[in-house]
């Protein structure tokens, strides 16, 4: 099957008319045990479109895990307590009276790990009547649109990635206000929160060979050999470039919606625009390889 060739899907329907990145997959019940052929087609659609969306699924944590495991070994998130009874599912909840949300700002999930997750699977348990959308940006198309000279420079650079900018002792989520908003589930390993790892600024996809922007202001401290002050303008430029409308899809959640995105080639941003409403999601991550 050629990636993105909708005529080759025999078991699912794939609608890519949702924006510059992503596709809605229908004709499948994720609560059921899926055949290898169905899983293979979902995987092909995911590789082709970077994000696949499903509606009206209403998965329990156990069903979410069972589906996610069809795409690889699951991983545990280091800064959030999981739901009762399942170590791989974390609750992402913004209460109606909270001001701060979790996952706001452009990023790829846990890129500061030595082996970051290749995929994130997010299920909508309770969404506000309006707002609460998630933005997804095509980091592959964004890299391809850079000038050849800029591409060559970026390919030569490595970055120092760390959770400390967000989760460390001086990080964004360590303020009293953040703890009040994020709730009791937030916490984690304080030693790991200060850890550092080196990854390329531009990542080569292990399955497709495509190159994508990978560094971010939230998770990349600096370009190796540069200081933070020198590095941030590069990170800002790349963020502004990849978040242009021509690269971004805005996904509107419903209760029971599911999204699975490829952290190797897509950025996302949870929009915090639903003051006075509660939003609850369940998230699972799937282990990946060390970026190269």
C-alpha cells in the first residue's frame, strides 16, 4: 500500500479533508479486537497523514491501552499520576475554575527523554461545549519549505533537550499557581526533571525517512555549542515557521473522540479557551527510538 493512497484502504475510510495535516478514520470500532489487516491500514494512514482522528469511540482505559498496544510497547509518563488500575493511562483534566491547562504551547511530547515516544493516543472523556480544540502542525512539510541553506545548517546542529524548562525546580509548572491549576495528579521524579539529553534539531523518521523540525522552546535548552540566549531566536523562528496556517490543522473534539499523533513529525498545542468549563482527557504514549 502506498502511503496516502485512499483507494487502497479496504477496511477503513480515510478522510484527509480536515486540513494541512491529519485525517479522520471511520468504519472501525476501536473497542473491538482489530484484525492485523485493519491495524495495518490504520498504521499506513497514520504514517501518511501524521495524525489520525476517530469519533464516537468512548474507550475505557483498558480499551485505550489494548488499542495502543497494537502499535508498539507502551511507556509511562514521568510527571503525572496514572488513573486507578492502569499505569499507562494518565488523566489530563482542567477543572472549570482552573486558569492553566496542561499541554498548552507548541511541542512534541517528552522529546527530552533519551527515547521519546513515537506516538501519543489521546481520548476525550469530557469536552467543553465550545473551545478546547487541539492544533497540530506538520513539521515535515515545514522543514521541506525552508531554504536549502537553512536546511543544511539545521542538519548540522544538535540540541540539548531537558524537562527542566517546564518541570524542573525553576520550571513553568513548579509555581504555586501551576500546582493549584494542574491538581494532585501532577508530580514526578525531581531528579529526572533536571536531566539533559542530546538530540538533533531535525529528526529523520525511522519508518518513512522524512526529515522534520524537532526542537522546541519548551523542551530544547540550547543548540550544542551555543548558549540559551543565542539559541532561542532559532527556536522562535522555527516555531513561527511551522505554525503558519498552511501547516496547521485545528481539531475539534467531541466526547468519545480519539487522536493518535506521530511525535516524530508533528507538533501540537492544546488551546486554552474554555474558561468556566471542565475538560477531561486520557493519554497513553507509545515508546519510540532515539532520534537521529
